[in-house]
C-alpha cells in the first residue's frame, strides 16, 4: 500500500517515488585558492550550473586561509559583470578563547547589511598565522527564480588570531527578482592564500 499526500505518491512498496526530492548532493565544481584575489562560480563558465536545474545550491569551504588579517566574504552577481547584488542581511557570532576565560554570543551590527551592494562578511579566516583558517558552508536558494528575492544562509567556524574559536551565522536575501548567475568569495583585505570551495546542487 502506498503513502499518498495531496494526491502525490510519496512511498510505494516501501520505496520513495522517483518524483520525491531526496536531498542528495550533486557535485558541480571545485575551486582551489592559491594566493587568489577571489574564487568565483559563474553560471555557464567552466561547467558551473547556477540555474533552474536545482532549487538549492550548497557551497562548502575548507581550510580557507587569509594572506593577512581578514574576514572571509561573499557577494552575488545578478546579471552584468559586477558582483553587486543589493542585499539585506543579519549576523550573530558565538566565541570562546582557549583559556576559557572569555565567551560571548551576540548580534554583530558592524557586519550586517541594509540594502547594500558591498561584500558580506561571513566569517573570520584568521590573522595569517600558518595554522589559522576557517571552514563552513553556505546555502543559496532558487537563484534562477525571477519572481522572488534570493535567500542565503551560511555558518562559518574560524580560528581567530586571538586564539579564539568563533562561529559566525549569517543569513539574508539578495533583494532582486533577477536571476543570480554568479557567486564570488573573497577576503575583505588581501587574498585567499589557500583553501578549497566545492559547489553542490541539491536534488
């Protein structure tokens, strides 16, 4: 006996129907930094897919290391060549130092955006010491949609230069109904010295 919801078959003989989203990740592209000014994922370039093929895209970043004291950032392209989509965002952070003597969980007013086209800081990438880096992920929802704004959510953990474990939570929307066809990661100062970013589509 099948399981049916609102006229749609979800389960049949114990198996998921082929039309039901399973949350599987399809790897699309990997970019690796080497003293790079930025890492850019552009639809149609080098087999990058940022269109209606998937309703959700996930960027996973590993061991992102800064060339100088810097924060890891993102921006979005909504047509044209510039990464300047208008964004409204929110950010909060939690941290603890290695000595266990300083902790905090707080909203970060300095790093949110209100109808701003600039880069969005998403986490600390260290203070350029050899063992400092950040890692995390960002979800981008339905970037090819031309009816609604484009939502994104990120979580980044960084080893701060003051020997602090710092977890940054950022979310917001690109306030445009134009398709987002490019996503660019960079630092707010200097280069991405090293690190890897992988792009996945969610089926």
